[in-house]
């Protein structure tokens, strides 16, 4: 059957109407008109998109996306850059601050962890910032000053910020903006000359290279001299031999094509270009340093590189790349410097130790643009998949575009082309429906798979556009970060759980080490696990639940997360729990609340009952943050010995005992704190190796423990904590 032409009021077809209609999509009259088909496709796509939107709001609705800052430091507007501190016995043995076990009492946890400076911490100090990078150190006795580029979130212009440390870089006090010009500034290279302090920042937008002198160090600077009438990017001045040397890059020559060297008898010039300019080499990546009589230059691509300068004369220059020896981050976007680092400043301390500061980013340049392009492409692909499903199952019978110049052809040719296109589409759709009948089991199965795939693609697409960069970052406390040890107690029948558990949690930002307490069977080799952090297996002589809290001097962190190997949740939940524990380290902070009710006989009640009574007084230690020193010593005290004996008798209740011990040691106020996880999966349901399979019998044993522990350590029923009392809503 052919299509009737569009007819004008006089009965003839009009060119205007005819051409307009031929430019649009047409649908075969058999099986429904265009409106019904478009309506079907629109509704299908809208339903799938609704699921995707719900997914985004549910998964990414947390304040971690922008570090809780409304001014500046937004997620992917360069706010993911940070600055970290490293130490070593030499410039080639640098390790991050967290490996040094530095304890800062202000953070309620140790070790202090990188990054030590972010745009969020600067903003919180009263100096709004949207970006930090290019750190340089300057020492005066035992005081360290840190100069860095900070971007003003209002002007979007780079300024030079400064911070001060009295404890060799563990903590930093923000002093403010040291230098602010009408143009963009970065790379604040600070050095001494003739008992004066000078700064040579990168101000390439001005078109020259300037030298500033401190007139009120560190916040007051005065322009001393324009030393070159041309801009040099990432430049520094050093004295070597009889000359002073400027190393920098001319931005007009390209990213890596304009590396230049200039020399003079003083830092003020006049400067003479090196005979080999432009020299083949990458841009500078920080301050050069001398070690063992050799001079080294730092450069960068996406990471910091180090080059040994073998020849530096007015006529010749030679450098060779050497290994810096710094370990690369392994946690990807969950590491503060997981994507790139382009600057390092390393200096010797008076103690003989070396200190370095480096910048780092968890995402690559152009992250916002790339995420939006990928997200829109995925949503478009989902739309095409919806159309394919409609074609496959008969919702769309014949659907094709006509070319824009079809009006120039005669009507007979037009009808013939339409007929050919319809026949082809009908043949394809008939073939597909013949292979997959939507009324059969196979057809329904294929339809379900395609529907799930469509929703998944849309969800991922919206995630790229609105969900941030995908990183599950740590939360700062007092503008500082830390790390914790993850502890799991298990045995040989649960290896399937354990491998998945270690692979997942080792990528969480604040996990320092995973300790596996092995209770029974042949222990595995740590190399069997796909882990981004060290895995240690502690083999126990006796299969006892008390082993969960055994004192372990090899644990390197103050915080321990006791987490059963059959619990899977996202890293952000762990990071939120760690933040709350650092704020209240005297409590058990965990994810599974329970309620003990009385009067006697006491009953152990699940979370559902606790919520119906709007309160809890116990936290399961199968998912809880604890102070490893306080908790373990408390559990293995003489006072707790009768309780430990009962735990061994019933092979249960170790977490109940810990709750009683904490309540007994907390005379007033809550001893437990609950955080609601976004989601949690019990993987033992899939492996069939759950420890407490009979829930009712499990609860009866625990109720017996309640009676016994109440006699020994006092009650819990009067320690009820209400849900939803936290301002952040994390305990709803």
C-alpha cells in the first residue's frame, strides 16, 4: 500500500507541505501511525531514564562530592588537585607522610595522611580557593613555609598562597595570599640571594619574567625587576659554577618544544640565551636539587620525572633521565594523586632527613568535558537500544528517514524509493521477530536482558554527567586526613568471599592495610589476592571469636575497622564511618544497630525492631570502627576474662561483650554511634558459608549472653540512642 500525497485546499499537492512532510520520519500505516510509535518510544525511554535519574540521586546524593564547600573547590572544576608531603633519607627514597606514622593529636587518628593541603582546607580557613598546585618550600630554622598556586573562585585567576608548619610538615596553618596581581600567577619559585628572599612566579600572561623581593616575609612582596622581556613558564634560577642559570619554557613554542636555558653573572641579568636554545627537553616540574655532588632537574609530563644534568656550560647541555624511586599510587581515582602529578620540590632538613612537597590530581585534564561527552553518548546509545527493542518486538513496524533533497525528485521515483525502504525494514523486522518470539520464554528473556542493559547504560551515562568523577574520596576532619587498618576474621571455607572482599576494599582511599585473622584451615598466601594495599595473614592457634580483638602490635594505625568478610558496601560508606569515628574516637562507630530490651529476661532485637522503637543501644562489631589500643586492651583485660570464656563456650557474642565493655567504660553519653550504609550485601548468602544460619537460635544464644554480661558489667537498656539525631542525617 502506498502513501497518499498531502493535498492542498484545491485538491492538488503543495510544494511547501509536500517538502515539509518528506523531511520528517515516516511510519508505515500498517501497525499504527507515527504518533503511536513515537509515543511508545518516548514513554519507554522516559521510564528507563527515570530509573537512571533515581540511581544518580540515590548513589551520589552525599556531600563528599564537593568537600562540603559551597564557595570554590567544586568537584571537577580543578578542585580535585591537592598537595602532599613526603619524607626520605635521600631525594630518591621519598615516602608519603602516612608511611612515617606521624601522630597529630588534633586529628584523633594516626598516621596523618596526604593530601595535607587542598582547596577545601584553604577555603575552610577563610581564604576561598578553587585549586592548589605548584608547591614550593622555604625553611627558616625549624619553621617551614609553603608557597603554592591558589585559584580565586570569583576571579578564576591564580594567586600565590602561603602556609606555615612548625612540625616538619605534619600540619599547616594558612596565612593567606602572599602575592596577587591583575594577571594569572603560578609556580612561586622562592630563593635566597645576598641575604634577601626573592620570588620568581610564572606570570606569562604579562609577557615578561619578573622578580619580587620580600619586604615583609612571607606576605608582603615588592616588584624588584623585570629580568626578561619575554615570558618563561615554570622557570627557576640556580647558581652553578660561575654563573646563574634560568631554566624555563617559551609557551609560544608548544608544550615540550620551547625548553630554554639562559645565563648571567647575577639573578638580575643581563641574561644571555644558551647557544643550544631551544633545547630538547620536557618542561620543569619543580626545584632542581643537588645530591652526592650531582645536579638534578625535575620535569613532568603526566608525572614528575627526574634528570641528572651531566653537562651545563654556555655552549653545551646534556641530561639523562634517572629513576626517582617514588612508588606510584595504586588506587586510581580513589587516590588523591592517582591520575597525575606535575610538580615536586625536595629539600634537606636540618635533621639530615629530606622533605618534599608534590601536587597531585585524581582526574585527568578536561575531565568535565570528557565525562559529559561520554555520558551523552551513552544516553544516545540507550535511546538507539530502545528503538531496536521496539523494532524487534513489533512496537515499530517501519521507521526510516527521508533525504533532505527528496522534493527535487518526481513522485514516481519517490514512491518507488519509499516502497524499497519499507520492504527492507519489514524484512529485517520480520526476520528478527521470527528468530525471537516475544511470547516465548526466550523472547521474554531477551527482552528482560535488553531492558536491564538499557537501564544500566542510562544510569552509567547519567553517572558520567552528574555523578562526579567516580572517586570515593576520604572525608577530612579538621582539614586533615588519616588511614585505618581493615581487619577481617575468617577461615578456609570462605576464600571466595575473602578474595572479592580484598579486591574491593583495598581500593578504598583510607585503607592502609588489610589484616586477615585466620581461624581455621590452611592459610592462603597474601600473593593470591588482588590487592592495592599490603595484606597480612595472622594465623591463630585456636578457632575462637575472641581472636577478632587480639592485641596486635604490628597494626600501624590507631583506627581499626572490624568488618566481616561477607559484608560488601561502597567505599564512601567506610569513609563516612571513618570520619564520624575520628570525631568521636571514644565510641563504637558502626553500620548495624541492635536494641537490647528489658526488664529481664533481656532480649536481643534486630534493626527492624530498633527502628520501630526509634533507638538502639548496641552496634555489631562485624562492621565497626574502634580504637585498636583502647578496644583491644579493654577486651583482653582481667575484668573481661569471664566474658571471653562465655564467648568461647557458646562460640558467639564477642560483639555483645565489646558493647558491654564500652558502655561500662563510658559513664555518661552514648558509647555507640550508627551510620546508615547506602547499600550492603551479605555475600555469604551466595556462598552458603554463613556463620549464623539459624537466626532464631542465634538470637536466643545472644539473649543468654545479655543476661550474663549484665550481671558482670551492668546494663545496656538505659543507653538507648535515637535514630536521626545527627545533623548530617547519616544515622537516619
